[in-house]
C-alpha cells in the first residue's frame, strides 16, 4: 500500500506564502480566468458537436484539444481557488499524485494532439485525393485515443514509480504538485535512478513528437509555396496550429527552466507566474485563435450569438 511506503500523509505547498496580502485580488483574477477558460473551450466544443458540418477530422481534433484544456485546468484551478481561501495550503499525498498525473498527462497530450493535427494538415494539403481514405472514421478514433491514452499511461508509469519512493520532507516549494518536485523529496537519491530514466525516455518520446511537427510543417510550407490554393489553405488552417505550438513551447520552456534551475534569485511571485503560464495562456488563447481564424467555427459562433437560424 502507498501509505506503507511513505509515512507522509499530506504535503505543505509553500508557493502561495508570499501572496497572503493579495489573496482576494488573486482569488478574483483566478476565478475570472478559470471562468473564461471554461466559457471559450466549452463554446468551441459545443459548436463542433452540434454542427454536423464540423464533423470533420480537423474539427474533431480541435474538439479534443479543447477537452484536454478542460481536463488540465480542472485538475488545477479548483484546488488553487480553495487554497486562496484557506490560511494553510496543504494537499493529501494521494491528491498530490493525482494532480501531478493530471498536469503531466495534460502537457503531454497537448503535444500529442498538435502532432496529430500536423499529420492531418499534411494529408489534407499534400495528399488531398487520399484524404478521406487515409483519415477514415476508424483512423480518426485511433488517433484521438492515441492522443489521450498514450500520454496518460506514460505519465501514469512515472507517478507509480514516484509513489514507491520513501519521502523525507512534506514541503513542496510550489503551489501545485509536479512529479519531479515530489521525486526531489526522496530520502535516498539513488532510488530515483529509475524515475530519472523514465523521465528521460518520456522527454525523448515527446522530442520526436516535436521533431515530427517541425518536419511536417517544413514540408507543408515547401508544398504550399508554389500553389495559391495551397497557400490559402495553409494560412487558414495551419497558422492556428503553428501559433498554438509556439505558445505551448514557450510556456513549457519557461516552466522547465524555473523547475530545473530553481534559482533562489527569482522572487516567488515571478516563479509562480512562470509556473502557471502553461495553465493560463494555451487554454485561454487556443480556442480564441481557432475561433477567429477558422471561418466555419467563427461563422457558427456568430450565428449563435446573433440568434440567427
């Protein structure tokens, strides 16, 4: 049993200790941000589900993208809102592992879905005559399942290994749980070797996902240069993907830099902002980018807003 491996029952989250004087302002801003994230993502999801004209692979993947945003933010914002109302910031041992699982699989799923979207755009623009046979209903279901289940299982393995470590401190220098921060609390660093190996393998796997996305878009750009029609398709459907990829990579890069270097020179407020970027900016901006850029979604939302048939 998990409790037999570690005597720690709860973790103390110290990331919010310096924000007590502004916690009601932060509570309002956090609640507002979470409500907007829910609104924009649910709007895109419902629009795609209800409009049969949008039951195409590109829009199904977008729907998956927005669902993943809801999954990741729901594993974070309710706990943050509760902590902003509480004088003591704690989380149970199992709850911390669950939050680390949700956060890790959310991040990996983002990159997996972006790679699947890149493949979809490659087939649509470079092999248009084969598109409906290549992107069949069965393949679509397989790609959606791959986008969700593979990251969940990979991160699940790392969380399982973490749960078997004996921990010597209940203090996490963050305001939410991240797997690597839990591993750093291990009593015997030698026992974390297998954890490190799995993390490196995961990084390599998702490095190849990123490499695949870059290669796909390089080929797409090369293909679209010579065709006005393909250039229009690229600007309409690929530019939002590239913007989402850029936003995702920048926010994750900042988070990794703070987590790996853990510089004491940075104020806690700055580290908190950098840590939360990937849970604010991509879930908030991605639906807006696609909503404004993809004409079918934009037009459908405008119809709903203006109450026209």
